[in-house]
C-alpha cells in the first residue's frame, strides 16, 4: 500500500497554526513536517518553496476571513446590527481566525506585500460596515466614524488589559455595540 500523501491543504493548515502561534518566522518546512509527522520531501510536491506556502496561507486566510464570513453573514440574514455582530463574532471571536488575523497584522508591520493584502481585507470589512451602518444612519461622516470605531473596537479589545470595575468585558462590549449600532443620536 503506497504511503498517504500529505495534501497541500494540510501543509497550509499547519502553516497557519504555526503563524498564529509564532509569526511568519515559525513557518518552517522542517518544523511543519515534524508537526504533520512526515518528511519534508513531500512539501516540495505541494509547493515550489516556502514563499509559495506563505502566499497560499495568506490566500486561505483572506478567503476564510472575507468571502466565507460574508457568505455566512448573508446566509443567516437579519437586520444590520445583527449582521455586523455576526461578522465580528465570526472573525474576531473565532478560535481559528482571530489568532491568524492578529498574526497577519503583526506580520504586515514588517512586510509591505502582507500589508497590502491586509489593507485589501480591511477595506472589504470596512465596506461591509459602511454598507450596513448606512442602512440606519444617513450622515456619511457618522457612518465612517461608526465604522472606524466598530472596527477598532473589534481588533483593539483583544489588546486591552484594563478592567471595567464591577462590569464584565462582555457587558461593556455589548453596551459599546449598542452605542455604535443604535440609531443616530442614541
């Protein structure tokens, strides 16, 4: 019986796990092969080199964090605030996507090509926020401000170490969401 070949997707998934835990420097063929329990020779049947793997990882992250999230949000439906919350939860509360997203953000600080891809992803996310917030807020300046605040909140709350007195983080986030996605002037 011939040995089972490690698929391209398995290499990508192992690479994304390594990226999420250790950044792009942790994505090494030898380390990934060991994690997969295979020799590194099979890697070259799936990818020309490490750069090709990194590119495939970024393509997978972009697809999963934009196209697939937007598809799930559209399929579930609901009013604009519910759709915004669902998109945020799928992206920034996910045990899979959040660590990858944060690692890509850090990587983008040092790599212009990754920064360009991150900008494209963030532009799509901001586009969704603008579209949905625009359904209940007519002032374009307020739509832009609410979109920016919502996006900054979704990313930044993962870095904030401050406490909230006798309130839980979840309670404060829920109230912030109500303020951002409520009617203008609410």
